[in-house]
C-alpha cells in the first residue's frame, strides 16, 4: 500500500524529476506533486511524495528530514488528510457586520 509524505522547504526551482531522484534513495517513488500558485504558476516550496510502501516512506522521513536540498532545509513528514473546511457566505455569518459591498446608499 502506498504512503503519502508531505515535504516542505523545497527549492522554488526544483523539478519533479529532481525531487523524485532525491527520494529514490529511500525506495520506489510512485508520484511527486509540487504545489504551485494558481495565478503565477510558481512553486510554493512544498509538495507531496507518494512512496510505494510504508517502510520506504518511514525510511525517507528518517534519512531526508532536516537535510539540505538546493540550499534549503527539507521538512519530511507523513501527510495528514486535509481537514474539511466549511464555506460560510459573508452575509450568513450571523453577526452584526455591515454589508461592505461598497457603492452609494439608497
């Protein structure tokens, strides 16, 4: 079963292939995902690595966490499921905030 890792401190210019090559020291890399800014397309400096087995993922954490990669210190940890965020429209908050859409009052 695959295990997903969270990796922070990635160099902004790092490619998926470079990251994959680094993590192959610990075992088989199934996938690499670099998180990018949706407007600029620039890397945000973190991403997710999927390792083939939990043992390889644990080895990657032990060997690569707190090491230097491209001049930045890596943080490697087990990825946690994303917490569900509830959307609350601004006008349904239930507090006494005024509507701040702007414009002239009528």
